[in-house]
């Protein structure tokens, strides 16, 4: 049996958790899933539709919002009761953080950002991304229990039959387990399609010149029913909010279409979008690193090309 830790935000399931369930099903037919917090009950149907045998719902007053060590304690309680061969999640910020706590509590290794796993205790074979996905590392994890995260979008979520039986429990927690937790949220998230779910992403980098350079990007994304993304330097300069950042330190995406506008292609950015089905890159530098990943490359000034794309797209939709 394999235990998967689902990642959700107040009941909204991160769809990469379904990828983790699919990956686990390829290793063992019985996949149990831990969902922390009563709000996560809304995710049970999706998890069952992708092969979850039993959903263990951890409930309690202290679990009303994200608390990484409390989530880990719930997972450890299940590990001690169920003796799974592995504890898996996808490599989201929350997924990696909770798994790191699980490994620390159990005093076992933690392998992050895996793309392939082979269970063979006490020597598990793994392949994982290193250096922002620029290389793949073959390694062996020496542990009876494998604790590992899958790189987001390394596996495509596939429907599978699962019982989806729900078993509630209240984990034993100490005050220290909830010392770090979400206690309040300020502001509202942006409306529209989120980066992680978007089928089309129009993303801008330093080459757009400034905040005003995102006006045609916003227009094109709206015309294509897509989302707006950006590179790390853009958020560092305060041109766009961090929740739009694509990359290793932002959101990892795998849309059907990724349009990179004025983005050179730093390693951390490539790590976040390289699995996109079709990549279009617009850059004045034909030798920019991102051009090597693009299916279609347009060499030219993004501030000239983007308005033309917007006009052509609008005309095609009329």
C-alpha cells in the first residue's frame, strides 16, 4: 500500500495531487490518501475517481487551515498504523514542506522532485530533477519507507477505479505542531483562470520593458481564455504579483500552449514550464536559452509583435 498526501487550499484540491495518485497506482494497486482538514472533504470524489482506495480525513479544530507540522503528524500517525511502502505527494511548496516534516519526524531520507520511482526496500531506485530540472539524477534511497515527492506534471493524471471510502480521525497534536500555521489571509486572489489549471498561458519577462508592457499580454490572454504568467525578475521588480510567477520558485505549469514574451529562459523558469505541450517564444535574441525549448520561435521586438498578435487574434474571433 502507498500513502499519498493530498494538497488542497481550503477544500480546493491542487490538481497535481491527482498526478501523485496516478503515479502511486502504477506502483501499487492500493493507494490510500491523506486529506488534512474537514474542508478537504470536497476533494474526495476527485480522488476516488483517480484511484484512491481509502481517503483518511484528518479533522480537528487545529486543522482548519494549513499547518505543515500538524499535517505531518497526521501522516506519521497513518504510517505507524498502516505501514505503507511509501509516502508520496507532488512537489508543490506545501507538498514538499509536509513531506520534509514527515521525514524528519520518522528520521528517514526524503527524495524531492522525482520523475520515476521503483520500490524495492530497503534500496529504492529513483530518478529526480536536479539543478532546476537541467539534469536528471539516478539515485538509490536506502530506507525501508520511501518518502518522496513527484515533480509536478511529470505524470499525467488518469482516471482509475477507486472505492473512495472515507475514514475520519483526529490526530494527536501538541501545541508545537501548530506553532506554524495560517492564521489569517489578507486580500483577494485574482479573478479568472489560475496558472496551474490554465490551458493557455501568456507569460512576460524583462524584455517587455515594464508594467505597461503587460497590457497586450493581458489582452492576448483574455482573448485566448488563458492566464497571465511572468518570470522571477518581473515579480522582483514589482511589475506583477508573485502569484503569477512561473518557475521553480513560482508555479510549475504544463498548459497546452505557453507563449513566452521577452523571457530569456533562466534555468529556474524553464524548470517551471518545460513540460508545456506547445511553447512559442518571442525574443530579440535568437540564441536566448528559451529558444532551444521552443516549438515555434519568433525573433523580434515583443512590443511590436504582441500588438500584432492581439489584433490578429481578435480579428480571427470576430
